[in-house]
C-alpha cells in the first residue's frame, strides 16, 4: 500500500521589495496629483498584459533558472515597457542538493511548524514576482509544508510538478479576473484557482497530495481584477486604495464608516471572513533572488458609489500594533476619503494613541469631508516602544481631485480615482 504525504501551500500576502527602484517611485507618488497618477500607471500596463495573457495560450515558457530551480514566466512589452510575471519553486536548506539552490526562509521562520497538533516540515517555497519596467510591484511567497520530511533528491523530483500546479492556479486567476464585480466573486475565483492547482504526485511509491490555501491566489485575483476594471463596470464613481506598510509594526485595517457608497474589494480569506492583517516589514528573498531584502506588505481596497447619482465617502480605521503575539496597540489611524458627486475630492488623516469609536469616525467625516480638497495629506504621532521614542507618519494621496480619468483597461473613462497610503517611521 502506497504511503500518502500531505503537502500544503500556505501564503498569500502581496509584498514589495523596499529597494531604491521601488522606494523612489513611492516617495515621488506621495506628493499627490500627477506623481500619484504616474505611480498608478502600472495598472494600465498590467491590464493590457493580463488581457494578452488571457488571449495567448503560448504566452508562457517553462525552464529552470541558472541554479536549476524550475520557473514559468511570461514576458511582454507594452508601449516600450517590459512586463514579466515569473513563478518559481525553490528548496529550503534542508531539501536543496547539487541540482537546486536553496532560497532562505523568511527571517524568523522555523523549518518545522505545527499543523493540526502534528509537526510538519517546510520543504520549499513557491513565489510569484510581477515586474513592470524592471520594478517589482507584486511579490508573493508561499511556504510548501509537508507532513513528512523530504530529502533533496525527492524534492528535485517534486519541484517540476509543483510548478505546473502553481502555473495552473495562476492561469485560472487570469482567466477569471475579467468577470469579477464583488468581493465574494473574488473569493470564489481564488478558491477555484486553488482547486486547479491541487494535484497528486507519485514518486518512489509515495503519493504526495497537494492542497493550496485560496489566499495564495486571492491577491493575484484582486490585483488583476482591479487592473482590468472588472470591479468598476456597474457604477459611476470609483476609488481604489493601495496601502503599503513600511513599518516594523503589524497593521490591522477594520470595517470603514461608510457615509456614501460601498466597499467592493478588500482582502478576504473566505466568503465571510476579511483578512485585516497587513504584516510588518520582513526580510524575505524575492522570486529569482537568493539574498533576503526588506519587504513591505501591500493591500488593495476598492470602493464605489451605489448609483450614478451618488458619492463615495468613508473613514477607514487602521491600528498599528506590535508584530508579536501580544499585539500591543500603539496607535490608531483614521483615513478619510471623500469623492463627491459634484465638486472636488478631499482627504484627511488623524492618529491617536487610543481608538476611534464608530461615532468618532462618523463625526470626523461630518466635520472634515470637503475641508481638505488637496491631493496629499499626512499626519504624524510620537509614541514610545520599550522606552524608545518613535515617530509614525501616515500619508495619503489622490491622483486627481475631479473630472473623468481613463480607467486602467483603457477602454473607458469615468470618475475613477486612485490613492496611495503609506505608513512609515520617520525617526
């Protein structure tokens, strides 16, 4: 009777490397207006790239990198801008051999973990890297977790089938992103992609049964759907936020106070469960990279009006907490965005050492909506962590204050606005 080993692929956060090529773009974008609009031009390139991928079955190439690790990639050029989506499978130090090279695990990640009360082994990683113009805009690292230890020779045999499974899941996300118009549809699409990636691999009389957490594919589904404007086909006013955590603290967003409109996209783990965590900066090896670099986590949220004659307006609370089991809250931010049916957009941010109640958020919207009609705003607060003084800055932008903008898919215009939000320490 064959031995059965369960292999789970766990991951799903979208990260960006805090290297000069990205941070210089980020800092320029925080000026608001045209610099923010230029930052979000990656969406237009991504929209065309995803469309091209969906229309071309032969867009992908599978091979190995110079270290023997299997990769699948698609490359294209749009208006002189090179775009690449790369998937790869790599071993850990325990499963690497002469045929493959190990990629370090994220800093602080043990090689053995507990799942269901039983010890399990991290035998490798699956990674995705989206680059536009040579800059990484989305990096996702997924841990490959096995119920049994796996040697180097066995992992070398499993790597290619694992890559094909990952590739099937990625292709599923691309095919489905054009028909998504609500959060629950994105969750369903991620679940279907996870199902497409699930395979059984038999090697040396051992059956490896794989399962993927839908969260691995959810960030791809959401990013692609926003780029091709799937979320923005039914209503008149739209607002998309990219929130980047550049701090050593975990952030937790919470349900916003909605004065006008509705939330149409947000990180979720299942149909009824939001993923509120935005992890702290961590040292992680990027896809196709063997030296860990600081990686910031990013999330995207989307809002839209309830009708063609209404506005978008809300206040989003975000808590700043210790990145440990205690989760001590140091600050809470309230981020206000107002996209009126008529008139200029406005924004506002406030930090507190306490917490904002629902009535606080409502009052803040009533008193500040329409007050700061500008493309950039920031708020700072000082607090102490273990006796060390810290200064936190929350920055938010609009790419435009009024008028119709071209949507990322390039096929239509609408009252469509992007905002970049960053949290960073300034001392």
